[in-house]
């Protein structure tokens, strides 16, 4: 992104969600939280990868969390971690700027 340009975390979140869907992650939604948006990917029943997208000074920031709605990983959800790691790696590849 060029210096002086603003960033749009909503548009970036929607772009990220769209690309994740195109890679076969079917249950993807975007939720707005004021100064940032969250891309939520359900990888198993009640088990998610959350990617917070925000921006400041024309730079996008991405933060990740994994687990249920309270960011908890129950023992029975451990088999879901492989799919969660796939999502995380794809977000890493797609995050802009690099």
C-alpha cells in the first residue's frame, strides 16, 4: 500500500473471506466490531479460527485466535486443529501487505 493511502479493514476482511471460501473453507463470515472486523471460519462444529483485521497509518494488522466462541479448545476438538492450521497458513499467505 502506498504511503498516505488509507486502509479499509471491512473491505480487506471481505476480500480475505471471499478468498478463503474459494479455497474450500465453506463456513466463513465477517463480523464488524467498530475499529476492526473479524473473519470467522468454522472448521468443525463449534470450533473456529478468528482473524481480526484492523488498520492504522495505512497498514493492515491481522491477529488470530482459535477455539470455541470463548477461545477455548476442548480436548474433543483437538482433531480439528489440523484444519485450523490450514486456515491459519492460508491467512498468512493472503495477508497484505507482506
